[in-house]
């Protein structure tokens, strides 16, 4: 006898991957539960620049980021201490919207279509073809199709004994919202020793600044203020931002142990979407588009009627085809731009060859995705 918490599909994690997957799958008339740790709305450490590659697809799901205040972005500016800036038009462009607003918008659209439960999931067991999923509060769900959308690092990675989770990752992410005079159609990438900072506008004239830094450089400073003044301030454009921008948050948000290790898109029969399957380096600015795209790939295969090992095989192949090359390109790009010598060389080259930056952006982005 099935328990009252049996669902056709259970999704763990309600970020962009989980929410858009639920939106797509809810069209199939299946009973869906989405299990998310924290209630909406809430802020997340993220650059909040979304590539346009998923805009037509988002619209096909009945959503419109511009209806909730997204700002269009088509210009890109890159700076480094001691180099002249590069500015160029982005081949595809994108838009700026806070995760606070975007995730909550998708949640509100879904509320009448699927069941949400808030709390931490801490155990997953498989019995024949069925998964038993338990929350820390003792609730249990059962399903034949469990989808992992729980982000880049979670207690569940330990539970599932994934390889990357035992390895130390030196990356620290810091994000805040500010009042600052920044062009609304431009995303900036400012480099500094050990990391880079993305600056762009989100809704209502707010500026989002989010940086990624290697802990080996950060640790000597002990606090974000000290680090920002001493290291980030060596970049003149960042210095102006740090001197003039007025923080909206009481203090910046931080996350540690951000891992860019290769992961598997299917683990113990659980298809992984979004960052649970793999995280691209944030300087590529398309982790969110990849999260949404991977959720579409999986939802389409489920609509086709694939299940069990057929679904796992087809999803694994499609995921690698869609994202394998760009994850690799992202890793090379990060290595190139984080080394001060190759960074300066890259900026010099990009100033001489105007088509270079758009060509590199294309390598780390996909084609526009339609329904
Ligand atoms: C510093 C930084 C800057 C970035 N900047 C950009 C950018 O400008 N543009 C871009 O496109 N991408 C950017 N990214 C990447 C982007 O943020 C991610 O790719 C995107 O958030 C992935 O969405 P997701 O749904 O997979 O994961 P998330 O949005 O992380 O969602 C996962 C959800 O799972 C929940 N969860 C986790 N564990 C459990 C559990 N045990 N039980 C229940 N729920 C659980 C979490 O609470 C969370 O809500 C950046 C990333 C970083 C680190």
C-alpha cells in the first residue's frame, strides 16, 4: 500500500533548475512534489545576469522576467589592474533580475499546480524501483522518479557518496546589492588578484555586485572589508565602486567551498539538473541558463515517455552533448583570466582583435533554446 505522500515525480531543490523543471512537467498532468530547504523569497549568492539563450523558453513556460522588472543587458566591460578596459557588445545579451524576485515569481506561478514542502531533505533510500525520501523533520515521500536539483553543494552529495564532496574547494563567493550609478544595459567583469567581480543592474535600479575569490588570497585579510580595500581596490574601476556604492544589505552574503569539479548527470538512478549536475565558472555568466536548459532536456524526455534506465541513458547523453564542451571552455577561460600574466595578454589581444571577446562568449554559451 502506497503512503499518502506518494508522487509521480519528486524534485529536491527549488532553485531555477527545480522550479522550471516543475513548471514544464506540471503540463503533463502528473502529481509533483517539490522539496525545498528554505521558504521564498530569499537572496542567493549569484551574479544575477541571465543569458538570453533561455528567454524564449521561459516565455514558452508562460513566464516573463520583464514583467517583474528585469533589465535588458547587451554590453560587456572587462577590466584588470594595470590594463585598459575592453568594452564590447554581447552576441546574445541577457537580462538582470535578482534571484529574490525571479525564484519567488516562479514559485508563485507553481503554487496551484504542484505541492511544495519546506525543510531539509537528509536521506534518500532506494527500494526496488521506488525512492523513499526523508526530511530532517521525519516526513517521508515516495516516488519512482526522483530528480536532484539541490544545487552545487548539499548534505545530499554526502548521502549519495559523490566523489567531489570529499575534495576541498578553495572558492569563496560574496554578493551584495547596492545603490550606484551603473549603466543598466551593461555587465562588468572586474578582475583582481585571486578572483573577479561581476557588476550589473537588477530590478528597480539596484546594482548587484558578486565576486568569486580563491581562499588562499582572501585568508590573509580575515574580513570582506579589509580584502576589498586592500586587493579589489587595486582595480581602479572596482575602487570607484567600493568608494561610492551604498550597500542595501546590512552585510554582504558569503558562501564557501564552491566546487567546479566534474560531476555525473545521473547518480544512483537520480537525474541531476542545474548545479547538481555541474557548475560552470561564474565568469561565463550562464550557470542559470544551463540550469534551466538542463531541466528542459530532462522534462522533454519525461514527456516523451522515457523512464528508468532508458531515461537515465538518454539524459546522460543529452546533458554531455549540451554542456560538456562549454564546461571545458569555462575551465580554460577561468585559468587564463585568473593568471595575472595571461590575463593582461588576453586583454591586450582582445583590444587588438575586436571579434575575440564575442567569439569566446559564444564558446561558453549555447544556442537559443526554444520550446
Ligand atoms: C559567485 C557566483 C556567481 C554567479 N553568477 C552567475 C551569473 O551572473 N549568471 C548566471 O547565469 N549564473 C551565475 N552563477 C551560477 C548560478 O547561480 C547557478 O548556476 C544557479 O543558481 C543554479 O541553479 P540551481 O537551481 O541548480 O541551484 P540553486 O539555485 O542553488 O538551487 C538549489 C536549491 O536546493 C536547495 N537545497 C539544497 N539542499 C537541499 C536539501 N537537502 N533539501 C532541500 N532543499 C535543498 C537549496 O536551498 C536551493 O534553493 C553564479 C554562481 C556563483 C557561485
